[in-house]
């Protein structure tokens, strides 16, 4: 950890606190060289394991961009998309895993998207679940209707 003031390579931790949601740790530090204090926030880094085996950092923007395509022409605002992206990230972080399969991200997107917009849900699910026939769509619509009846 470099001191942000003098760039000294060491620091002493004075206090550590876990955030209310448990997703990060706030540490109060002091530099032994210049004796100035500073705060760091440590957060676990989510990594996505793609089908090819490539590992890359999780990007909420990619989730939002994928869902935005499914929502094209639908009454869904950018704020709605941002909230959905946050819900998906929160769900993935709550799993406690540092590495997440790309498939699991799609699974985490489906429930909040279903609540947000039924048509966008069908569009996204048809690509995600590889719907190839009209029967696949009819089955997805029947599931959606059954879910709406229970709500």
C-alpha cells in the first residue's frame, strides 16, 4: 500500500471496519514516513469465467448493455437498468464466490428482468436459453403467465 502523499511503500493500519452490507472493509492507515493518515476501502474483486476458460473482471456495464438490448423499444429507463445491474451484482457478491461462471450471471439476470418487463424478459431468455422453436417460446410464455398468476 503506497502512501498517497509521499508514496512510501508501507503503512500502519489504525482501524478496520466492515461496511454495513459486508461487501467492503474500510481501513484507516498512517504512513510511518510522513505520519499523515489516509483511508482505504477494500472490496473483493469478482471474476467471470467464460465458456472458453478465459477469466476477466466482472463489469456491471456489460450486464446493463446486454439487458439494454433486450429492453429496446420497451418502457424501461436508464435508472431501471442501473438498478437491475446493481441487483445482479449484489446477488453475485452474496454468493460468496470470487469466480463466477458466465452462465451464472445470466441466471442472476432473469428474476429481476422478469419483474421489470415481461417482453424484455422473453427476449433475453430466448437468447440465453437458446430458444430455437415456437414451442420453446410458448413454454416460456406459459411459465411467465403462471408466475404472474401467483404474484
